[in-house]
């Protein structure tokens, strides 16, 4: 079985769907420390060949599985035919704190679950461990299994399912501990039964004594009564009948009262006409029962004697067993074990007599053990097997028997006995000691192998350094001699076994390697090549062995080749390097493989293999032949790009150049057919052939025509511009541009239309249309601007022209640019004169390259623009909007005249507040004029604010979209006009925005 320890839940039980019931039901047990509220599972369906048919993924929510609590879940499974079996996997879990666990498909851990079958062992386990117990605990390779059946990781101190602690489980609920505990309970029950029987016997004795006292008190009354009866009988004349009848009744009463001995006395005196046999039996049985109840040795023996004449009467046989059982119990308590054994052996089927027999034997064994009769005691304890601690007692006996053997220097017997008691007391140490002492005599008898083994054990003992300091040397000597003997006999396997661990001892290493060589060579000659090679692992400093390794590897490679495993043969030959003809064999294998791939039609593999072979045989030619076939297949499969690439790379091989051109034309045609016109153009352009150029021009021309039909004149114009020399491409270009100009004019964009008309030149009435458009755009504003300028009304001239495009003016209106520049210049000078420096700056920025405008921007007012700071942190800032702040005091307007700095809330309230001591682009010194302190500030510029406001383009011109071609169901090439359906549906182009100057 396998388990994934990372999964925080487990499936306690599951009912998978069947043909009659499509519901999948399972119980989920939460092992995590927090609650779960959702689960995702995958139900897999497999056919009879274990092939996956279908997978159904389900996420189940709406429940809460608390820690160490189970929850029952179900879902409707799909109805799939031909399903042999199904399997449920947990994929994801969601916790209440939104944490998620995912199945990472890690390696699962193997484990074995040995469930106990129904019976005594399982019942005992459940009684002591709990009703959920199903198996004894077990320690396995990477885990341990709890009594509840749950596997747990090795380092887990308590069971993740039931919470039982590992230490307690393994110490209290293993089989030996369970059996011992149940025996203790059984013994306790037996002791309680015995006490109960003794108590019952005492009560019977007390009752008998009480009856005896009553009997003494009533004697006189009985005598008087008898006298009176006799007198009465005589008087009545019925003596013959009355007295015997009375005695008969009296006997019956005595039996009822349990006065069995008196009843027997009365019965024996009755006349023969009375039948007394049954009542005598009953009375004798009563006496027996009373004796059994007394439960003394004497009473029980009397009971047994009394039972003999009763034969099969009533339950006499059962009472015999009971009496003997009780007597045996008394013998055990008095340690008369032989007598108890004799009794319980005879009644072994009665009650728990077998247990009592074991107890008697156990007691006898203990007596023998205490008396030093270890062998006899061992026989008894060994026969008792698992009774109580008999196994431990048997080991104790063997231990003392071993010590006796050690004292008698019988080391073989001592070792034999101590090995049976390993782990007991100092048995392990005594095994070593006896072995060390035995090894000396073995060495003298030249039994070197056994002596070496024993010396080696002593040398590896934990206290060898102090107890057996010479053990290692002696072990090496013994193993060396044993190995040498084996080597001389040619027994190389034994030689290796003896010398493997002492190769540094004298010439042991040489004998060891020679032996390995012989063994491996014999193994190789038998055809067991892998085994032979394995024998030689790790032995590297012997030329003979290295040569043998090469021989074996060569034979292995040959064997792989014979079995058709060329890959393994190649790997093996590769390791051989230049040994024999290994390198040539490798090349031949590769060549053969390549040829097979070529014959099978796997030309790509063949090409690679031939190419890897370099100049071996005709590999270079075969590689090109294979690639040519690859390219042909690509062409057949209409993979023209791949075909072209391969043909191209083949250079001048065969007719590869012609085939490459065929492939690229076929690719272009296919792309054209599929509507990828741009792609077709892209791949044809690099060819730079007349045929390619004709196809490209035809595509551009056809697209331009369709754009014209759709009134997309700008896009049509772009296409016709590319084919000015193709057919009537130039005429179509002029027509598309003229049509675009007309369209733009109709939308009121007169100036752009004028420009387009002007670009057409003398085509049709384009010059007239251009002049009309220019007049429409400029005529009125030109009149206003010229009039204003002539009247020195510069503001009127400026207003007329400020929103107009004054670039590329036609000759008729080329003076407007000069008028506009001069109007800005005059307006700026006037504003500055009126201290409105920043209104002037707006005009200056419109004409930066006119006259001396750039010099005017160096005036002191503009030099102040920026952020200034003194060495002690006082700041001043002068802004492009005319505002400023000095030492945290804000002003809406500032102006510099000569060396005075005026500040205020508006131009009318400017105050000469500061004097300018010095000013440059980097430094400024000012002083307060009207304060008593007359503070002086020496600033350095820390941030520049330019007086020049750059022209900013608000948005980029919108580019024309690439055509998106819808593919028509046709394989015919597109020659001539392109159908409308093949051209893109393009929105109206957005006009290029005019750059905006920010004032």
C-alpha cells in the first residue's frame, strides 16, 4: 500500500459509483490543525485494459470538516460505458482561513497494514487498546503504523488520526505486552475464584456448627417426644406401624435440612420394607458437596473417597473433577508442584486446568532454577512457550548454563548457549570472550577460518581496545592463513571471502586480486558477463584486471548487438575508447542505423545520424540525400517554409536551388490564397526577382483599387504610391489623392485639402482647386491682418492670424508670416513696457527666432525665474506665471526695472520692495528697502525655470491599421483586381493633430 504524508486529510471509507448507482459517496477525515470547508476531487474511469476513459472533476463546498472530525460527502458521477473500475483522487483543499493545499504528486511512501482477523488476538487488543484498534503497532522503513491502522511519518511522536503516543503504543500494545496483560487478568480472576470458594466453604462450616448446636438443644425434646409416642403407640396399638413410619419421615426431613449423616443413620435403621437406596445416594452426595465446599486437602480427599461408590449418580463425575481441581490448586499454593502437575494433567479438559497446569509447571521450573538445576528448568520453561514470562525464564536458564560451560572451558557449548540469549545481561560480551578463548585452540589446530572469524568479532567489540588489544592482528593472521590455504588449493571464491577485508596484510591483496581475476574470467567464459564485470568493480590497479574488464565490456556490447539492442551496444562500445576495433564498430552501428532510418522513411533521423558520422564512408553524401528527402516531404505536406529552408541549406546539391525557389513561390501563393497578403509580400521581397516583384506589385495595385471602391482614399493612395510604374499605378495614385482632397474639403478641412491639391501639380484642375482652397482659408484673414498691421493695430493682426497655419504659404499669402511675427513682437514690447512681463513672454514665445527676441528673454525679470536658496536655507521662487515668494512671503506679481524688484498683488499695486545688488543666471543678491533691519539675501539658483515654453504635440498622429484579410474559400491565385471581401474594414482615419503651443 502507498500513502502521501503531505495530504492533510484521509479517506476513511468510500463507495464508488456502479452501473446501478451513479452516486460517489466518501467519508473525509480532517487530520489538519484547522477546519476545511471545500474540496476538489477527480474521479477517473478506466476500461478493462486500464486505459483512462474519462476524468470528472468536482468541487464540493458548503460543509465544515473540523480537526480530527469526519464528514460524509457525495456527488453524482457521470454515466460512462465500458467502465471496468474507477478511482478517486484528492486534488485541492480549501481551509476556513482561505489557505489552499494542492496535490503536488510527490512520491508516495510504501507501507504494509497487517490487519488482525476476527478472533482472540483482535478481541484482546480491542479490550486493552480500544474499539478502534485493528492491528498490532509496527515499525517500518520510513514510517510506523498505529494500532488504529493509520501510517505515520517516522518523526511523528503521536498518531495523526487517533492521537495515541507512539512510545505508549509500542510499549503497551505489542503482542507480547497484550498477552502478558491478559495472563495477569486471568491469574487475578483465578485468585478471586479461589477466594470465593474458600468463603463459601467457611459459610457451610458455620452453618454445620449452628445446626449441631440446635441438634444438642433439641435432644431432650426428641427423647420426651419419643417416649410419649411410644406410650401413645402402645396405648393405641400401632407400634409396629407408627414408629418406622415416623423414622422414615424424619429421615426425609433430615435430608431436606442438610443433616446428611443423621439421615443416613436413620435410614440404615429402617425396616427392609422401606426403599432407602436413592436417599442414601442423595445423602452421600450431600456429604461430598459439603466436603468440597470446605476446600481443605482432607475434606477434598474425603469427598473423592465418598464419590467412588456413587458411580454415575447425579453429577458425581463433575464433582470429581471439581474436587480434584480444588485439590490441585491447594498443591500449587503449597508449592507441591509434582502433585499438582499430576492432577491437572489428568483433568486438562476441565475449566482452566491447562492454565493451572502451566502455573504448576512454571512453579516447578522456578524451584529448579532457584536450586541451580538450569537444564531441567530450561526444559520446563521452554515447553511453556509464551506463558507468563516463561520465555524470559528460559533465556535466564540458558544464560546460567552458558556460564557453567564457560567455567568448565567448554567454549563451543558456551558460545552456543550465549548466542541463544543475545541481549540478555552480559551475554553479548560473554560470546565474544568465549570466542576469543576458543580461537586460540582453533588456531593451534590450524582451523584458521573459524579462528579468524572469532578473533574478528573480538576485534570489533566495543571494548576491544582494553580487553582484546591483539584481536585484530590475530584475526588478520588467521584469515590470511585460511586465505592462503584456499588459494593454494585453487579455491578462489573462499580466498576472496577470507582476504577481502585484509588486503593490506602482507601479500593478501595480490592473492585477493588474482583470485577475483580467476573467478571473473571463469564467470565470463560461462557467458555470465554482467556478473563477471560486477566482480571487478573497484579493482583498478591491475593491468590484467583492466584488460579483462575491456574483454568483458566488448563481449557485452557484442551481445547487445546480437539481441538487437543497438543503443545499449553503442553506450558500451563508447566506454571502450580505442580498445580493439570498438571505435570502428561504433561508426558502423551508427551508419547501419542511419541507413535503416533512411529505408524506413525517417529521413530527418537519418540525416542527423549521417551528419554526426562526418566523413565516414559516404556519410556526407548520404546526409545530403536524406535532407533532400526531408525537404521533398515538407513540400508534399505544403510546409513550404520548411522545404525552402532545407533546400536552401543544401547549397548546390542536385537541383536544390531550383527546388528552393519553387518552395518559396508556393509558400507565397498559399499565403496569398489564405489572405496573408503582407506575409506574401514579406517573403517575396528578399528574392528580388522579376516574378516576385510582379506578384508584389499586383497585390499592392489590387488592394489600392478596392480601397478606392470603399472610398478609403488615403489607404488607396499609400498602396498606389508603391506601384507608380505598374500598369496605370501613377494615374491611380493621382486619382486617389485628388479624391482624398475632395473628401477632406467636404469636411471643412480646407487647408489640408489645399495642400493635397497643390501636391498633385498640374493634374486635371488640381492647380485651380488648390488656389480656391488657399483663398478660402487665407483670403479673409489676410485682409484683416494686412489692414490691422497697416493701421498699427497689431492686436487685430495677431487675432486674425493666431490660429492659422502659416507654414508653406503660397506666394499669394507669403507676407502673412512676417505680419504675424511683427504683430507678436510689437505686442510683446508694449506689454513689457507696461510692466506686464509675462504677458509679453507669451508673445515672445510665439516668435523665438524673430529679430532680437532671444536677447529680450535675458532681461532681469526673466533671469529671476527659478528657485533660489541662501546658505542658511532661506528660499525665493519666481514662477513663469509672474508670481513669486521670498522668505515665505507670497506675491502674485513681480517685475524688475533697472535694479529694483517690484512685488504686489497686481500690476497697479506694485511696490519697490527690494533692491538688486547683483544678478546672474547662477547668483542673486537682494536687500529689503523699507524695513528697519534692511535684510540682505545672497542666493544661489537651485532649480531652473525656463522662460521659453516649448511647443507640445498633444497626441501622436494615428497610424493606418495593418490590413486584416478574411480568407475566402478559394485556392485560386489573386491576379488582377482583389475581391472586396479580402480587404480590411478600416475606420475613418483620424487627421494628424496640429501641434499646440502652450502660452
